[in-house]
């Protein structure tokens, strides 16, 4: 299923177009300022759509409908964190970062704290992104392989290699403009699939809503006061701290604040992303409910469905949609993965080139672009290799594993940036102690599963901020902070 000649042709054309975009934007490159920041040539709406594409991987594209299909809308408010934290990012973080004319966001940590904080943040980010790349490659490939006749190793390699080609050649400009194309494709595909399911449902929209209500599929709020189950309190806390960390401490996202011509356009880009998050979330959860209703009325079409429920959307695509249309939807899944992959490759390259090579080794300016491309090649290759290794492992849920990775791996970094931007009291020694405490806390909580996995982002962030702020009092006389770039 899935790999008909027409569908193969659509996929080939898509991959050729992406590679061509990389070569097109390569013509503008004169140095790393172009490769990492596009010389401020990116319009605000493209930066905003790129934020959408970077954050909206195939894990969301397939995992959210699968979650809604299997359960209900209990996770619906989670993605609203993008909208809730936007004012904080716009009022405090973007002005601070733009004023310092950064290329890597981890440069800020040295200006605010010290070199050790910068190197830790940058190294921690790169390690996290390698793992994220592997997961973003492996999990969607696993679901596609379960629902189609596409080999899992082929999925991993083709997505990884094509993303690597246009990112290696075209730099951040190619990454952002391919993101724009990919967001259009994946959202168009999602809307078409949703419309098709509604058309196939008895009584259309009213039938979908009536069946969903009758079977409690729209249930959204569990108000019981505990932190082990995904209650409303867990969802709200997680939505704030997960997205605050992502949009303040993750180079893949923060890099979009640096590619526009001025701060005003950067703000517009963030608002574009935040506003789009609301209808996007609605569409993906509604797709899951529509899948449930469709198969409730057509149970015979579930015969042979893979045991892996994350494959339910790909299964629908290849079993129910016409030839050609199914190819476009499969391309949408590839697009969702590749937009995240390309951002990770370019941001790893910027972090290594700026934070390590340029800062520690004082590399020559004329060799920096070659180095940046070499690091892009190495990081992409490493991500593909790790994904191929993961193909031999056993992983349950796309959505759960992705949130576990974010919460456990990077939340302390979000706390470190919060200490820098939002407080004057925090100093280098105290902040690094806060990070150390946060890592220990995360290890203990993860090992003993004391809270729901969605709360890992909260526990890591809060423990870093509290411990770092209190520890700073112990070193108040040894360190002074007089960075005029801080107004708060």
C-alpha cells in the first residue's frame, strides 16, 4: 500500500523541489552571517511559519490525532502554551536577545553569567538536538512502515538525506523557505483528510459531533487534583513551562528572532506562530475524533490495522484516500519531519561554530562557512545513524516519548535563561548550581516516575530557578552584575 507509481512520482518531485531550493539560496551565501542569519532578509510572516514548521514535527502530525483517536481531548490545551507565553517572549526575551546582536542564543549566557554557562548551554543543546533528530526521524518512519509498504530504513534515510542536502547547501534561508512550503503542504493535507472523513460520516459535521459527544470523545478537563495523571493542572503547568523553555532556550526556535530585519518583525513572527497554534491544534484533535467516528461506522476497514495506534492516520491515508491524494498526504508526513530536522541541523552548526570554534579556537573568518557546512553534514549524518539504531528498539507512543525527551533533557536550560533574563540577583555560580540541582531532580523524578511525564518540563525548570536564585545569595559578594542590556 502507498507506493504506487503516481505516489512515488509525487514524492520524487517534492524531494527534487526541496533540493533545488537549497541550491537556489546557496547563491546568496558570502559567509556565516548569511548561513545562520540570512542577513535579516526573512519577512516576518515567513519567520512565523518557520516557527510553526520547526515546532510541528511529524510526531505532532501523527501523534496528536492518534492520541485523540485512542482517548479524548484531554491534551487539547497543551499546545495553547505557545499563545500564553508569547507576551513574555515578546516583552522580555526578544528585546534582550536582539539588543545583543546574537547569532547563537548561548552567547547571551556568557554575557549574563560566564563562559562555563555558555559552553554548558550550547553543548547540552547540541546533545539534545541529536537525540531529537533521531526521534523525529525514527518514530514517524516506524508509523509509516507499519501502515504502508515503505521500508522503515528507507523512510529514515530518505527524509534525513534530503533534509541534509538542502540544509547543507542553502543554510538558514533554505531552511526557512522550505519550512514555509512544508507547513502549507502539511496543513493543506490535514484539512483535506479532515474534510474527506467528515464527508464519509453519516450526517457530516453534525453526525461527527453527535457521535463524539455520545462516546465522550470531546472530554477535555479532568479537574481532579493530582499530578500523576494528565489532569487539567498537569496540562496547564506543562504547557507554560514546556513552551517557555522551547521559545527562550532552544536555538532552533530563537534563531528565528534573528533572521528578520528588526525587532518589530521578530515580534510579528512570534505572534503569527502563536495565533496559528490555535486552529492547528483544533484541526489535529478533530482529525483524531473524525478517525474514531469514521472507523466506528466502518469497522470492517480496520481489519489488518497495525497494533501500533500511532499508525492510524497513515493507515487511513493509504487505505481510504485516492491514489495521488494519498501520495500528497504521505509527503505531508515527510514535510512535517523534515522541517524540524533541517532546523536542528542548522542550529547545531551555528552553536558549534559560534560557541566553540569561534569563541575558543578563534578560527579564521574565511574558514567559518566551510566549517559550518561540515558541522551540518556531521550532525545530519549522526542523527540519521542514531535513528537507524533506534529502529532496533521498542518505543511505545510518539507523543509520550517526545514529551519525555523535552522534559527531562532541556527544561533546566529554560530555567537558566529565565534566571538571566528575569532576575538581577542570579549570578554565575548560583545559576550553575541551579542547573546541577535541576539535573539531579530530573534524574530522581524520572527514575521513580513521581509525576506525569508532561510535568518533567515543570520540575526541571522550577527546580533550576529556585535552586539557582537561592544559591546566588551565597556568592553575592564574590560576583557583581552590571550588564546595561538588562532593564528589569
